[in-house]
C-alpha cells in the first residue's frame, strides 16, 4: 500500500491553511500584522481558475489552484554589486522570497510554491518551484529550508559565494511511502534543480528514525560544520528531533545529540 497517496475520489476537508505575519523586537514576544487578505493572512490558497497571472513587471506566470498554504520559509534576496545599494528601494524588485507547502487542486499533488515581496508584508504568488517527479518524491514535496552556499576560508571563517542556494525539503517516496530529506539548488532563488537524496531514513529496525525523516532546518556554526535538525519517526510511530552535520551541504553524518534540561 502506497502511503501519502491521495485517491482521486477523496474529499479533502479542513486543509485551507493560510500563512500569517508576526513581528518581534526580541524574538520572544510577537505581534500579528494584518495581511492583505480579508482574513488577515498574507498568503492564502489560490482559488480562482485563472492560471496565468501577471507579476509587478508585467510578466505572465503560471500559478495553479491550491488547496492550502503552509510551512513558510522566507529568504532575503541579496543585492548584487551590479544592482547597487538603492535597488532595494525599487517597488518592482523581489526583496524577499517565500517558499511554502501546498497541494494542487487539480492533481492533488503535494508541491512547493513560491511567493515574492518588496516589503516582506504584501506578497504575490510566483507559481510552483518543485513538484513530484521521481521515486524519491513521487508522492509529494513539502516543508523546505533554504540556506546560502558557503565554505571555510584559510582563516577558518565562513565565506558566502556571490550566488548559490541549497533547498532541503521533505520528499515522500512513491515506492515505499517513506519521508526522506532531499535537496535542490538555485543560482537566482527562482529556478530550482533537484539534486536527489540528502538524508536517508535510519538503517535497521532499531533506528529511532527508520520510518521517516523530514522538516529539515540547516544552520551554519562556528565549528566549521553545517548542522541539520530534522524530525524522525520510529517503527513504533514515536517522533523526535535529530541532528546531522556536514562541511559541504552534500554529505551528512548523524550526530548523537545530548539533551540537558535547564532545571537540572
């Protein structure tokens, strides 16, 4: 039996997720900001049947109907030397990109879509950037995280390239139904090319994450490693958070996490 496959005759209810905005000055206390939608959300599922829409530059983009919008990932679009510092003041410039999980109404495919914004508050849809296309993610793509490519210099400091981003996302296999962490890359934050498997499920029945891994989040640390934090599921259905490390964003090695409670 294929897991995570949605039958054609299925009626989906309770899935109209929307994305909202909140701001904070200290990262602890947050206040909601009303979005353009009457509900107050800043990104809502596309429900009208007009699949071709114009962006702020007058370009026609294909934006299919969606059933929900969730799990947003916002990335700052850096200004290039060619553009100059004043570029961010151009209202037609995409200063921010938002990648979010959705399900296409027509095909019931789980996919990753993109939105863009000048201000970070008002957003316009840019269409689908990743769709199911192979055995590893044939049953769906969801919950992504984007990080800039970087490498250590001779002084042991991180240096970012002029261009180049890696997207880690959760792919659902059309063969065994398991969730795995896959990767894609981009030079412009608009077009993404799939790279394949980044982190597989744990090996062996006693592995705590042998049934599935997903929801990746990658950060860069001063010890010279990237760390990927992810959710995993065991054979008994219990879930937990794991960590893996890498120096190149390609080869990942699981680490044994040590948990310490603040009250100990």
